[in-house]
């Protein structure tokens, strides 16, 4: 579920995650992945989002 239905707030949450070898921020900022797929859909009770990282 997207944080409070707000994509910007979700992105801020991802980027503020504490550093870890594998987390959203590391995947977004690192060079390990060259491609990303992003999907979002309005569901009956919330907006849902997914990210897939590929080499």
C-alpha cells in the first residue's frame, strides 16, 4: 500500500530508510541494477505500488 495514498511520501520513506546492504534506497541509488520497472494501481481500498530491479 502506498504511504497515505501519496507517491511522494512513499519515495521519501524509501530514501530515508536506514542504510543497509539491501534495501529500497540502496537499490535505487546503487549501480547493481541497470533497469527498474514501476507499477501503481488504484485498488478498492488503497493505491498499491511495486518496483522490480533488474541487472
